[in-house]
């Protein structure tokens, strides 16, 4: 009798795991059943803002593989619009509800892949029946927002609550669609994943684009008229809005796992080992935005919800489920984004994170250009490095600049991953030509300044 793998969640981690398991075990040896509560499988959630803006023409462009491909090419039983509501570890069964047809099914498993992702942080005031209030986590969320933006009457005023990656990207997308956009952030800066001095560069670029930014201001409620949102309420009074998008971050979607007895870590994510196994639960695996993982620099458990990690973790789990051997060795939090033409990259620890982890450190900031200063199109670039004192080991880096800025963070991420010191980095043999870099690349200039700050 074939073993059965049940996968809960049909996006990056879940389908990566299912695909890898299938590559190693054919249908006669492994039956795969996938439950997905939404309308889509294997899509790029990171591309949703660009569909909202109109840069990406349709949602199909964001889908890597549709359910029918998984059914026919990968011999999987993919059940869309089915939400798993309970996991019985003793009987090794899951209970799922058909969201469209009604009814309930109970299915047995030998292995269980838990890949439910994350859910948007939703404050109590956002729990409303008023139309025009949206989270932004899944392609279904994006479709709902697009329908509202294309509806009648067309919204003219948008308020984005929260200034993280999603908030900043959605603010730009709505501005590109011609809406008047205000971004409200409760802290003193948007883009909390970079230090304040770097975040201010991002805020300046957004203001220059025409987006209003209100920091140090908390939304406390909503007003509505005729069943539609009409304003957000703050301590400084109501702020008119025809559409409100929540960009307050996400949390692990682990409630079902916790109810089933999975171990939950301090971040709220499911604890897993390096092979993506749930400790003490044989045959139970978890991956993606619902799990916590190890930060390779701080050594602490973290929840870093990124598609890159979800795909790698899912692949790791699938190889192991299929009988192979693979490990996921942690993260350093490398990420990039853009606001209009301004590019932002970060990796490793911010100053606050380095202090909380107990490091003594120096931080340096350098101003340079993306190309040789005399070459047409040269634009400013700011690089920040954080290095341990006295060893000089790189702890974190941030870059804000124009063309060719963000992907330079990859050089710094590789240095960080491999435990390099800023002394080591001053000798890196990086590519040079006037169209691509000054003769001293901004990364090398920053490394030299960090060495000086360490009193070498």
C-alpha cells in the first residue's frame, strides 16, 4: 500500500515540498494530497504590488504552476478551496472543509507537511463589515483589492496603515494607479527593517514622489458611510479614505498546529529542526512563513517571512520526505525592495538587533555613487556596515540608492554568511568598469571606513 503525504497549504513551501517528494517517489509508492483554501497554487506573493499597480498585467503572470499542472504532471490530488480545520496526530488524520461545496472530509496520512504561511496582523479596529479594508498576504487578497479599485465608484483616497515592506510597496502601487496616498506609521520611521538614518532616505524619496507620510501616529478606528470605509480615525482626527490597506506585518499562521500540539517557539512560529521536522512528532514536517528558524549571526530564533526561505525550506522537507537528506541551516535576513526608483537592501543585523544580541560593534556610513562619477547616469548610493568590535566580523549591512544599488547587498550577504571580517572585505576582487561602479566600489569604501573605525 502506498504511503500518503498530506500537504496543508498550496503555495511556495507546500508545493516545493510536494514536488521534491514526488521527484524521488512515484505514485505507486507515495500518494500526495494537497489542501489549499484559496483559489491559486504556487504564486509569487511578492509580485502582488506590481499587479496592483498595473505593471504586471494579470494574476496568471504571477502563477508558477496551476493546480491542473500539479494534478496531471506531478500526479497529485490537489483540492482547492479546502480548509483544514483539525489535525488528529493520534489517528494521523486531518479534517478539511469544502469552502464552496460544503461538507467535510477526513483523510489519513503517513507524513504531514504543514505549510500554512503567515497571516496579516489585524488590529481589532480593522475587524469590520465595511467594504474597502484589505490585508495583503495572498493572491486572493490582491484580487479583492483589484476588484475594489476597479469598481464603481472608483476610490480616490488611500490610507496604508504600516510602513514595512508591504506597506511601502502597496503605497507606491496605489500612487501609480493615480490615488492620493497617505502612509500612517505608529513608530518614528517607515521601513523598520533598516536603521533610522537609512529609513529617512526612503521616507524622503516617498515624499518626493508625492506620498504623504505620517509617523508617530496610531490608527484607532474606522468611519464608514453606506457600508464603505470613509476615513481612518487617529488621535489627530479622522483621515479621509476610500480604501484602507493594512501593512502592519504578518505573524505565523500556526493556530491549527498549536491546537494539534505542535511545539511553538518564542516568535510564535512552529519549532523545526534543520531537516524541517517538527521535534517529537514523527512524520510531521513544517516549512515557510509558519515556522521560526535560526539567525546565523545572532544565534537566536527568528521569524523572517520571505519567499526565498519558504521555497528552500519546502525543498529541504520534500527531499527528506522522499528519502533523501537535506538541511536548512538558517537565515541572515537578506531582503531588497524599491520605492519608485530608489532601491533598498539589507542583510544581517540592524544596530538595535546587534545590541540586543549582546554584540559590541561599530557602524559606519559612506556616500558613493553607483557608477564612475563622470559616467552618464551616476547616482548617489549610501552604504552602512555594522562590524563586531574588536574582531571586525561583519554583523549587518544596509544599502539605499538608485540604479545598481540593491543587488550589491548580495556581495555583503555572501561575506556575512561566510563570517568575513571587514578587513577581509577590503581586498575583495570586485568587478569594475565605469558603467557599473567607481574604481573603488561602494562596498570596498565602506569596508575600509569600518576598519578605520575599529582603530586597526
